[in-house]
């Protein structure tokens, strides 16, 4: 059966970087929640149209719509292992994912948590800045330009920082992540599907740790049968229909929910 991997980790843990490396190393396909939503909206798919209407109204995209977007994406992938980056984020999404995969004859192979040291992560993110001209990355402590005020790569003299890369903002984001993800960690640990990887080492070290989990001594990368179009379409229809039945009152409650769940 083609593997289904879930990458869990706070902002700055390197999920995107490691997911791309797993793609290269093992022929897996990365499915990022943000990328899938943008693509679904751009193509005007049923789930994409539902997501677009919510986002235009300033609301939170519901679990049902996000799952429907994932179902549409899976329908176009046959016989490939996948890496889920940014989904699930809640227990409701984890349970919805189980239902979706079961309908397709698949199951979660492993949920991999990229674990970080919060204090070190705050320092890592809050200290970073980039060249405004070429995008070369630097850090106040770990990587300053060889010549002060001059980019090593292009010679530019203008640098910039992300407005949300402050110690306070990063601290708040980490707290929100831990509160949101703790139930998921317990959920997958209880089913024997959780793997933990220290994410404070170098990119190469983290890559090696992940390879030991995903590679020949870990999960077996085997191609499974593709789900039938009828099964996939029924799943998509069910989740889109569920969203359309959400009342205006429920939508208002979603808007007041924790903003850490915004996509």
C-alpha cells in the first residue's frame, strides 16, 4: 500500500524543506494545505468554489472544505505515496482523514513530529533577515554578512525582516501550535503511528533521521491500487454538501474561533 505520511511541526521547524527532500529521496508527493487550497480556488473545483466563498467573506475555511480539497487532490494521484504538510491540524480533521483514506483503501502510515526547543526556535526565527535584492538569508547570531551591511551574494546594501518575526510573535505562534497539536500527538501516539524527530539539528541531520523512518528499515514504499472515481466523487460530494449545510450562526462561531486555525 502506498504510504501516507503526516508531518507535524511548528512554524520554522522546516516541514516544507524536509517534505521536498522526502519527495526527492523516495518519490513521494507533498500535499501542502495552503498550496492545495490556492490550486482548488484557481481551478474553480467544487471544493475550491466553496473555499473561495468563505475566504471572500473573511471566514475560516471549515474542516469539511479542507478535507474535500484533499479528496479532489488525491483523485488525481494514482499509486503514489504522499506527505501531508499542514493537515490534519485538529482532531476533527484527523478523524475526517481516516474516513477519507478508508474509503480509498488507504491508511495513515506514520505521523512524524518535528520536535523543537522553543527558546532556540524563538532565537532562530526572531534573528533572521534577508537581502532585499536577492533574498539571501542571514541571522543576527548565526550568519552575518562577511562585510557589515553588504550582501555576500549580490553586494546589495538593503536588508529586510518579516514583520511577524519578532520574539513575542514567535512565542505566541509556538504556544498556539502546542495547544492545537497536543491532542494530535496523543491521538497518533495512542495508535502506535507517531514518530518523533529532533528538528534542532542541521538540515542534513534531520533528513537522515527522516530517511531512517521512511526508508527501507522503516516504512515500505509500495504502490497501492488507485481509488475508483465513483468512490472519490462520493467522498467529495459528501464533504462539500456538509459545508453547504453550515448555518450562518455556525459560520459566525467559526469566525470567533482561535485564529491559529486560519489557512
